[in-house]
């Protein structure tokens, strides 16, 4: 089977026959999380902000089992029993995400399990392998240089752009590079 189920001792157990998170390749489908305290198995908080905080804490706990963070979330669906509390929920929600924020849908439902006021599910992309590959590249491996300049100022091409430093075949000249097994170095510039 290509899928793997994830749960966390720091998040509530599933209330039925489903996985708290299911991973297929780089995709992670995070089941709706409720504001349940994993130690008591009871709903925490009586207001929307306390419940939103617990839901997001539970999401973080499940993500942590895969070494992922909220920055890996690309889409959430928020289920609320009262949309008049949307602004209060949003105040807490905003503290867990940074720009670029995940896409989001928010809908009102007539009821949620255990009398919860909120439930949030998420689509997550595991980019850890790609992040590691990028961090292992040296110099211009971050995107390289072109006639228009560096694609990323952190590529070591100089603040003035690599057009002024000199580019050849997507690399900046004039920098000391060290060859790794997946790179070819010529004249002190490694490309891979």
C-alpha cells in the first residue's frame, strides 16, 4: 500500500474509523481536528478562541509526527457552528500561519462532534526532501543566474546581480565552489 497513517500521542485519538493524517507520496491529508484535549479526551474551552487554539495545537502535534509544520499546510477547511464568531476565530488562526497563507474555505455547519464550535481539516505538502536538496546545493544552485541576474539574492552572486559578476551556463564566476557528487565544476563554478 502506498499510504501511511499518522497519529500523535499529543493529539486526540480518532473518534471513529479514520486516520488523523494519511500520507500518500508528498501529500498529507489531515483529518478534521476538534478542540479535544488529548489528556482528558474532552472539549477544551467554552469560547471560539480557546477552541481554535486547541484545534491548531492538535494539528501541530499530528504534523510534528512527520517532522512537518503549519508552513507546509497549503489548504484548510474550517467548519464552524456560528459564523458570527469568524473574526474571533481568525485572530487565533492568524497567529499560526505566515504569509503566504494557506488557501482556506470556511463554512457554517449545524453541529460538530462532541458539541465543538470548530473543526479544521487540511491538505499538506511534505516539501522536506526538496528543502534538503536545495540546502545541499552550493552557490548558484538556489536557482542560478541568467542574463537578467540572479533568480534569488541568496545564491551567492552578489547584491548587484550576477550579470555584473559574470554568468556562464547558469553559474556565477569568481566564486570558490566545492564539487559534490551530483555537480560538475568548471573554472571554480559548480552546477548540478
